[in-house]
């Protein structure tokens, strides 16, 4: 579902966007803006995930859980190697 909204943007940014749309890179300003926002959301979410992973790498309880899981699977991995 699409929803209309209004933004106030720097005039130079608007002109550059219009030029890109005018060159046929995007079918409309709406398509250009939607793509730009989607791309930025992907980038932000990747950074959030990266930060969460970095935090987990320093969390002693999380690391202890990982070691316990690895220990639990040692026997399973060993049995699989024997097949």
C-alpha cells in the first residue's frame, strides 16, 4: 500500500534527482526517492546488525553459551566424521 507524504529537501538535491530521473535512470521522482530511502534503510539495518554482533563478541554470557553449544555438538560432529 502506498501512502502520500511531503518532504522539504535541499533545492540542489531536488535538482540532481530531477536530472537523474530525466536521464531515465528512474521512471519517476517517487521511484527514485523510494529507492533511495530503501537503500538507506538497508544500510542502517546492516550497521545495527554489525553493532549487535560486535557487542555479542564482548558479552561473556553469550560467549559462554556459544562454547557450551560447541561442546554439545563436538560429539555429533565426531560421529558424522566417522560415517
